């Protein structure tokens, strides 16, 4: 064992455990006397300051109380960064203990102990560190909380001397106040003996419940530093009252401990605007006592969790997964700033901080706001049931992140001051998606969200940077966000009555959705089958050999040689089905290129050739390196698995995320991605372990929470309006209804109500196990029952995915029978139509105790309606059909009369005619409606004759419209078509001649017509081409041929946004394997075009041997006012071997 240094023994008499307790009691009352100090230290400013390594973070916490504005990280055996007054302002390098025997050794917690971290309470962020000396001489157990009432971090410490030799304990603190390591001044307060420091408007005070035996402030790396003195002389040979100038400070204080056994005390590290205020805050907290404040700290977290959903079933059966869920969820909440409510920084860490100088203020690390990351965090909180903080996040974004133009800042400090100035279009879309998911109906919010939507329309889909903040172009993940954002904007605008803009948002989104493959999906790649989404296409031409330059020293490559999994956002956000061919092909390319097998499972890189990460030996990233594996991608893959119906796959991805976390529940930005262990000093990571990137990354923590919730919900967080728009919604069977109860009974009825089930579209009502009715509401009245009889009911919820289990049962007993009313009389049929029968009758009388309440109308013996009046019109009937009717009266007790005398009614015979018309290709671009006009009075309806806006036709697609008319008799109808309800745009011939009235005998048939031209501007008077194409005989019979091209070049009013849209212009099938479309233009124009199948570039035309087909071209000259282009498609890509 080590002998005590004789000088130190003389200076500091050793005390017993009882003496420590007595001293503690004294300190709690009045504080201890300040020790004598030497002069101020000189030799500043000390060594260049750097930040702590973020990879060592093992816990992050704050109090849920808004009165406490400190947040902190712990790791590597010490307290690391403390943030005050906002979460983007770190104020410390670290606070740890040193232990010495006074003569032969001086050990630090960071370097000379093994570290264990756990939560002292699994449902609060009460972190506990246990540091055990490598030589077994001592153990230090520290429990951390933030005072809920002030800006004080409290550390309850139990120091245990495991030897028979006295040991001495020192606290060592390096203040980096106001986000700066070399601008601090400080010293020992002459009254309290506390260590104080200040830089600008931020001050700190370090105090102990025992008081300090001695203390000193010096410069790091100089002889005045306490650490330097402990290392060389095993004690503070000289104590300094302060420093002569600002610099990189080291503050050291001895804490009195027992000569043997254990000593428990509390350290308080307080922050405020002045030293005096910080000292007062520390004193107040120590006076209140650790136990009392710990109770309030934990209570705050318990209350917050109690207001959320119960933990999802996906984690509740595994303590490991459940603990990870709680830690991730609580640290997301802890990341919300107290000054800027709703502001969340990306991470409370500084990646590769040991190589990041702290010698000036400014951006250090990830404690900035990225709207993209904030959206991910807010959506996770929302999935867990915290709509309050999710809504606060949206409010924060709209206030601080959105420019007046609608662009969203790339990233900012919490006060909204921009740090970097890149344009990232997904960040303009994310707040709109979040607003939709929150059900935000605020007109004030909409005014800001609208500017974002307009910005997307005006500037998308191209983005200045993709989500990796490196390259500009056409990015699948960015375009997915843009499309989803615009569809959500359509919904929000519709709610606000902004129908014009709503239409623009929806049409733009639909166009981009049809074009995303054309912009980003290559069919000539070098990976896997050659068909896949590229990471980003700089010019939106994914089959070209355009070059992409990888940042961070990654090199330059053909765009087709670089892939990421960002295309999965097209599935998560509802634009594409999980089973789509282009998605499946791209998954193969990703798995062949950027997947790596680790002990935790298969994990993924951002993209191949990524240079953002440590060097190959594990040395810090300083501008170039090797990109490692990101756990967040397992979460994204898991959400894809959910959409694909692969629940077990999603569960595996959740388990991989948890396994890749640190043993303390921190999910990092990256984990080591090489099978060769890191060899750089201080590393040693192995494959799949967290490295020195941002740990925790709050996006990763959010992804874990959301995936866990999504697995249990059976669906991902896809905005419903988006998947409805593109018909991609995945549905799971609803939960069983709850709260079933009997609300009323009569002698013949029982009324029920229940609580709605999640995801239900309708309900089955069962009596005695047999279905007796269905309803879309949460109430039902069962009729035709027997008086004085008991019935048992259950309810099942239904949607397209299936039927839930039955609810709990209830019993209803009908009332005793009374005297029934007399049967209604005088039932009479009025004037019938083809689909309706009106009925009237004389009111029923009664001799019973209950008044007549209502009437049942029966058709063929079955009730078709109820009414309290003495008339009823039966609707929705079949023309030319005979029906039999009776009426029954019932009273307020449910007693039902006998039926009235029956009457018969025959509906009039009806004739229908369907009109299908093919219109010029530029029709949809006009924005006008196609109308069917004629002498409609012959039909016997109410439509006006030849009004130019007679019957609005239904758009089938951009070149096909349909309408159906009904007549009470077979008659001749004269008709024609116009555009926009105006005779100025009436149909004309191919040579712009007059079109005579068309004529048809309405006889339940179908008319198929073609409009060659519309009169009016940008329509008739132009040349036109009839483009005729013969397709391979192997073309599937149910598939449809489309044409795409640069239609805006024709001068006929078509937007450039429609150019080369694979799925916008379907052709008309005119014969077996032959399709046609009419294209108008002006003389002298040239159309470039090509054909595809089913509106996707995946099935674009190809030549013999599946070769690339260049764009076709048609020139409109003056002589060819009408000309047929006869083309032939040899093959379709991705079909029949191509």
C-alpha cells in the first residue's frame, strides 16, 4: 500500500467518517471557512483547448422543469458537457475526481478506472456512474440530477477507500463558459470557498456539501494547473486564488473524506449570469438536499411518461428493448430547449471533439438545429403520444427556421441565426408533413406553411443539397419529401378553403411522382441488374455518364456508380408501394453495395465511397476519412419492412439498432464499419461498435422510438393523404372495440354505443354471436326484438385488412310490451320516376299508453326507412321494376302496429348512354373542363339545351374523358363537345373546320368519339400529328402505352413541368398492338418523344437486343397540317428478357 506524504499529512489532519458527517452538517448550515490562498496564477492563457470526444458519452439528461436550464452529458467516468442557458451553448470540458495517496500516485477517474453507467431509476434520467480503480484501491459512485428549481447539476458521490492507507480526493473542473475554452477567468470565492468562473454573461460555481479543504485555479498545461501539481507532487503544492488574465482554466479542490471506508457528499455545479448568483444557486440547492431534489427530478420524468402511450408491444416483452425505448424517448424530451421551446439540437455532442479547437466561440459540434432532424424527433414523440412537444417543434420551426421566401435554413443556432447557407428542399417539405400529421388547422400557421409549399413548387424538385448536405441535383429521398410535402399542403390548403393553390400543389406532386424515376432511376447502371435509383442525379438524367464528386475526400464517379437507400423514403412517405419493381431492384443494388455484416446484424453505409468518418485506423475525422455504418438506416429499413408486410424483418432491424447502441443505451450516428479493429490511440473499436461520431445522434434515438411504435401499430408513419393519393396505403386489421354499453331500450329495440377502434372503417354488431347489422358509426339500434327478453351483444371492428376480435359483451333487456298502435291507413303511391317511388299515408292512432313515435317503411317485407312524418320517398331503385310497400307505426315504447295494406309501384323504364371521348394532348394543360352539350330536354331531365356547359365530363386521364346520360325513353340526342364551357372553344376538325352536331339514339349503349381540335387560342389553327405506334405482340394485354416528350416546345400552352413525364399522356388503343395519339402544334415546331409502358421509365422502349433507343423526332411543316407518324417499338425494358 502507498504511504502518505508527510507534508500533506501535516497540512490536512485526517478525519474520521463521523467528522465528515459533522462537517457536512456544518456546511449545510453555514458553509465552511475558505482556506488560505497564494497569489493569482500567471503564465496564461494555457494550452489550446479542445472539446471532449463525443464517442465517450454514456448518458444525457436534464430536468423536465422549465425552471432548470441546464442539460448535461456524462461519459468516460466524468461529467462532460454542461449546456446553459440553451442547449447549443456548452460550458464545460469536464468535471472528474483525482485520487492520491499524497506520495506515490495520482489517479484520475477518466484514465485510471473502469467505468459502468446505469439508470438508477429506469423511468427517469437519473444516471449513475460507478468508477472502480484499475488497481482496486478505491471506488467512486456518482448519481446525477439537475435541480428542478435552478440551473444546478448535483452529483451525489460516495467515495470508498478500499485500502488501509489514507487517500485524498480532489474534484477537478475545466470551465469552457459561453462556448469557449480560452476566454474564462475565475478563482476561489473569498467568503464561501467555492470555485467560481466567468466568461461574458455566463458564470459557474463549484461547491460541495462538505466544503473544500483547499482549492486552486490555474492554467491548463502550466505549473499552476491543479492537475499538473497532482501529477508531479501528488497534492496542491501551491494554491492560487485566481488567474491574472483570461485563458484555459483548471479549477481543483480537495474534498475531505474519511481515513477509511466510505464517505458520501454532494457536489453542486451551478450556472447563472454572475458568479454571485451561481454561488447562491449552488448553496440553495445543497441546502435543499440531494434526496429531496432527486425526488422532484424523478417525479417530473414519471409525470411526463405517464402522459404518453404505454410502451409498444414490440418492446414490452424484452427488458433490453424496453430500456432502450425509455432511454431514447426520455433523451429526445431532454433535447428540447427550455428557452426556445420546441427547439431540438441534432446532438448534445461534438463529433471527434478532441480534434476540434475550443479556442473561440462559434459552431462546435452538432448542437445546432437542423429542421430535418427536428422533424424526425417530433414525429417520434408524436408516435409515442406526445403531441404537445411535437406541436411545439412545429411552432419553433415556423418561427425561427422558415425564411420569408419559404426556404428553410439549412441549420441554425437555437435563436434562429443561420450557420450554414445551403438549400435543402426536403427541409422545406418536412414542416408541412409534420403540420398535416398534427392535424394543424391554424390559419396563422398555414400562412407560413403556404410560403414553403409555394417555394417547393417554384424551385423543386431540384435541390441544392441532398440530405447528406453535399451534392445538388435530383435526389430520390429529397423528391419523396417534396412530393409528400405538397400533397400534405394540398390537404391543409383545402381545409383553409384555398382551393386554387391546393389544386396546384396536388397536380405538381402527381407530376413529380410520375417523373421521379425518369429523373433518378437508371436502367444502364453497373450495379446488380443495372436498374436502380442512384443516390443523386446532378442533371436529372440518370442514364447519362454525368460525374458526381464525393465530399470528404471520397473521389469522383459516374453518377450511376453511387447508391444509397434514400429511395426508401418514397415508400415510407406513401409515394410508391413497397412491392414496386423499381424499389425491389434498388434494394438489391443497395444490399450488393453498401450493406455490411456485423456481429449485431446487417448494417448499412450512407452510400458507397463515403468519406465522412474516421480514418481507416480510427483517427479522428478532420476533413477526409472512411464513412462508417449508420444505425439509423436499420430503422429506415425496418419501416420499409412494415410497409412490405414483413413484421419479423422490422423486429430484427429494431434489435440490430439496440445491439449497436452503447451499453448505456446511446445510439450513435455511426458505428465502426471495418472488420479490422481501430488501432489509433484511444480507440480500439471493433466492427459494429459506436465510434467517435455523434453519440447519441437524436435522429437515431428518434428512429428507434418510431420503429418500435410502428411495429406495434402495424403501419409506418406514412401521411394518410399521401398514400391515399397514390393508392399505396398499407392497412392492418383494427383493434377490438372497447366501452360497449346499452344506451336505451324499448319493447322491441336495444340501442348500443362503443368507443371507436383504431383503423376501423365499419363495425359488425352481433346478437348472440350472429351478425345483425353493420354501421360506420359508433352506435347502433337493434330492432324487431321481443318484449321483456334479454339479448347479448358484441361488436367487431372491420377494415380492408380484416376483422378485429370481438369486444366485451353486454346484455340488454327489452321493456315489457304495451298496447301497439293501430295500423296506418290510406297508403298511396305518388308520381314515380325511373329510380324513385313516393309514398303517403294517413297518421296512425293508438289506444295504448304510449304516443305514436314513428313509422317503418317496408319494401318487400324488409324495412328500408323510418320517418316521423306521413310520407316517404324510396330512392335508388332500378328502372322498369315493380315493388311492393307496407307501412308500420310504432310508439315510444317500441310497440309495433300491424302492417298497413300493401301497395305496388313500378318505376319507369330508363335508358342510358355513355360517351367516351379522346381529346387533344394539350387539353389537360389548359386547366379547363370538357363539356358534353346537346338538346338534353329530350331526355326528360333538367339539363338545359345547348348551354355550352351542359354536362361536365369526368377526366379519366389527360387525353380521355367520359360522361353518362339517362333518359326515360329511347330517343335521339344531338350533341357535341366543347372546352371550358365556352362555344369559343368548341370542337373542330383536324383542319380547323366546323364539326356538325353529332347524333345518337339513347339505347343503353356506348359512344366512342375523338375530338381532333379545339377552337380558340393555342388550339386550332395549328398543325397536328397523328402518332401511330405498333408495339411488340408480347406486350401484356392489360398494359397501357404512354408517350412522353418536350411538349412545351410546341407552343400550345403546355407547361415545361409536363416535359418527359413518363406517366402523363396515355395513348388510345385502336387495334391489336396498335396505339394512337393526336398532337397539335404550330408549323415549324419539332417534337422530341419516345414511348413507355404503364407510365414508367422502368418499361421504356428499347431496341433490338434491348439496346437504348434515342429520342424520336417529328417536325411540323406547313405542308403537313395533318400527318401520321408510323412508329414501331421493338422491345420494352424490364419485360420479356430486356
